[in-house]
C-alpha cells in the first residue's frame, strides 16, 4: 500500500510515503496504459468535471506544464498561477494557509510548488482537498522521483541491482532527496554520491538500507555505473552569488566522460541543465533526460487519475 499520509486524503508530500514496490509497479503500469491511449488519441476522460489548481511559488517548466498537460489530457480543467509569489495575494501578505483554504473552494486538487521546505506539509494541514508537493524549497520533489524510477524501469528494465551515481548539488537538489528513499525499496541498489564537499547529501534523507559511498570526483566511478544522474547546482539556494560561482561548473559531463561509461548505461537529469551536461552528448542514445521528462507526463497522468478516481 502507498501510505497516502496521515489523513484519508491522498496527499503526496514526501517520497517516504511510497513503501511498496508492487504499488509502484501498478502506478508505472497505469502510466504505460495512459501513454498507449495517448498515442492513439484515446485517453479516458476520467477527470471530466474536475478542476486541478497548479500554484507555483517558484519557477518551473516541466513540472507545471506536465501536470497541466496531464490534467487536460484526462479531461480536467486547470486553474493556474505560475508566478504565485508575486501574482497572488501572498504578495500582499496573505499566508500560505489562507491561500490554500481559498483554493479549496475552487478546485479538486492542488499541485503546489513552494520556496520553503515543508511548504507542502503546511498546505496539507489546512487542505480538505489533496495536495501534491511539486517541490518544496530544498526539501523534496516526490513526483519527479517517481517519474525517475519509472524511467529506470523503462530504460533498463529493472531497478534492483543497479549502480547509480547521483552527481552535483546533493545538498539543495530536492529531486535526489526524494529519489534515494524510493531506490532504497529495491534490492541490491548501489548509490554513489558525487558532490563537492560543500554540497553533500543531507543526513536527514539518508534513512535507507542502501550503503552509500561519497566521492568528490566523477571520473573514477564512470566505468562502474549503470546510471549517471546529474543535477544542477541550485543557484537560487545560495546566500551569495560568489558562493554559487565557486561551485558552478564543478561537474560537466561531455563526450570524453561518455567514452568511459558502459555502452548500456544511461545519463539522467531532472532538468533544467545549465552547464553540467554538454549538449554534444544529446544525440548519444544513452542520453535519457528528454525521455525522462516525457515519462514524467505519463507518470503524473497516472498519479492524478489515481488520486482523483
Ligand atoms: N526541476 C527540478 C526541480 O524543480 C530540478 C532543478 O530545478 O534543478 O527541483
């Protein structure tokens, strides 16, 4: 069972809610079915009459647009604010709680991106409709992680036994915070944490049975891994531009690196990339990041239809 967390409502707040591989497989199966239906132009309109509210207090391309496309394809309607920090009454001093209570009267589900870690949980406490955490500051991004694991299944046919390197900003990168607990459900996964010493993976997200190994350098692990999961240095989380500049460009994956990677390995990235993956590798079949983004759409369709059914 998925522990939909604390209430009878199906909130998605943290990756640790997902505790059962069978439940994930069912979700991935549903995503596959919805993809096949979409390819035939025959997506069931199971969300007709529903309203999905997307409230984004931080920038987003894929998460917001894929949630909205997912909702529209399933027949729902969407109300959206992409610049909520400036555009909503939050800018006039309204609390997040009040905003959520108001949107409760307008929509059937809230997809929330907030700049504060824990923002989604604060919202869920006062919400009588489901809240989906679409990124809470440097906290978590559980639906990205579900899409990422779905991608591993699709690309490599399995998750168990994989050797996965998480590379880059592991301190502030919320997608990896959500990914690790889900990877921990599978047997014999090895995770290499590759980051500058200043950007190590926070201990609070390492409650996992996976034995973790930390590295500064990506070179030495390249030949071993099945998955190179690269992340952006999260510029917006740094106290000063200088601090960011010092770490920017810590890792740049290019054609030379790819030569050392196994033939059947894949390169993933939650996107957006800045300079950490050179575009020269985009045409390499191992570059899976655009397929990964597409998978996120179908996974989110599956989640919405599951939660609102
Ligand atoms: N799009 C992802 C996120 O919102 C990754 C990133 O921004 O670097 O967390």
